[in-house]
C-alpha cells in the first residue's frame, strides 16, 4: 500500500526543516561548550553600551588576532607553558591558585580577561584591569630557589605579557591567517602593549623584533623543574567540558604545545615534530576548528560588533 501523494509531498517538504532543526541543535551545543570554556562570572557585557569601541575598536589588529577561538586557545596553552619556564611566575601560580586541580578554570579566567579587555567597553576593560591589579597585590611569596616574588613586579608582568601575546600571534599565524601581514603583526603588538602597561609592566616590547630580542635576553633566566614538567602533563591531559569534547580538547592542547619554539620544547622534554608530523597536526587542528567557526554566533567579537552596530564578522 502506497502513501497518498499529498502525504509524500508533505513529508518531503518537512525534510529540509528537520535537517535545519538538527543542525541548529548541533550548532547551539557546540557554541555552548565553547562559551563554557571562555565565559563565566565577572565576564564583560559585550553588548553595552552601544557604540563604545573599548580600548581598541573594530578596525584594530587586536580585534582581528583575538577573534578566533581555536587560535587563541592553542596560543593560550603555549603561553602558559612558556610563562611557567620562568621560576617566579611558576611559583606564584603553584602557591596561589588551584591550577593543578582546575587547569581549564585558569584558562577560562585568562580568556575572560583577554576577551573583556579586547572586546569589552572601556569601562569593562578598565574594571577588569583594576581587578587583576588588586589580585596581584596578594600574590607574593618565596620561590623554591629562595628568591622572593610578587605578581605585581613590573619585570614579571612584562615576561607574562610577552609570552602571552607572542603565543597568541603564533596561534593566529599557524591556525588562522598564515598570510597575516608583517606590518599588521607589529601593529597588534604595539596596540596590545597598553594592557600590560596598565597592569604595571614596564619597557614592554612593541614589535616582533623587540619581542625576539627580549625573549633572547630572558632565556638565561628560564628553568625546567619537576613542577614545570608537571604543568606540561596537566596540559597534555587537560579535562574537557564533556566526554564528547575530550578528543578535540587533547588535539588543541597538542596544537598549543607545538607552537612553542624548539628550544622551549627541548627544555620541557618534548620531542619536536618533524615537518610531516607538524603539518599533519596543523591540518588536524584546522579541520577541528571548522565546526567551531561555523557554530559561533555569540562569541565576544560577535557581540562586540553588534554593540558597534556592525554586521557579522566576514
């Protein structure tokens, strides 16, 4: 017995709608998982006030570099490991945070600060900077080598900033825009230095050449000990928001480790990948990034562009 022609026509008409509903459900689930990593209490209100460009504005290099979640996540992982090669920031993190038990929480807090100071209104950006400065005042102690440390130390703030923005830029170049112009890269580093200076950093490098010189001067101060290696293992075995996202999270962590310069990988005991394995990893990260880019409609940059009355990001 065959179904009436009218019923078949209705069934075929409903197929596109059903497909749309399934895809929209998947999109919302993916976006919710991403926002769970990057948002939390104290996040900026990216929609208010209308027309406020914040510290940088939509034409800035900072908005461009910080717009891609995959590039920022991998860059953030590399930045954390590079920062932790300095014994004093490492001591501060181990003594004053629950990083070992909640690594994603630390990455989330960093993401909130970076997103808020980049895409938030000027008031929200200044509020977040003031809050971090206040937190830093309480982060003091003595490192295992006997040296005192303070998170408000201008020199340590410069190291943490340089490691962070250098790795964010490397993530953007590797996993989003390999053709990002050199002048635009320097513009990014020049723009973003204002956040470090507002936190109390001094003599902040503002170009790729200045950062390369700075890192070269800092290398004799860097060390790798048991706690640094433990940090690497925490990164490589980072938990995911849920079981389904676990393979994706592990891939992103490895993509971040691969952003480190060879000398830093060697210090950490990581065997650098050969050209073929590096390219395979890069292609895997790019493939895994596609559904994230497709799903994101309410990320920080999307909301900020709405605040500015601009169309969705091209």
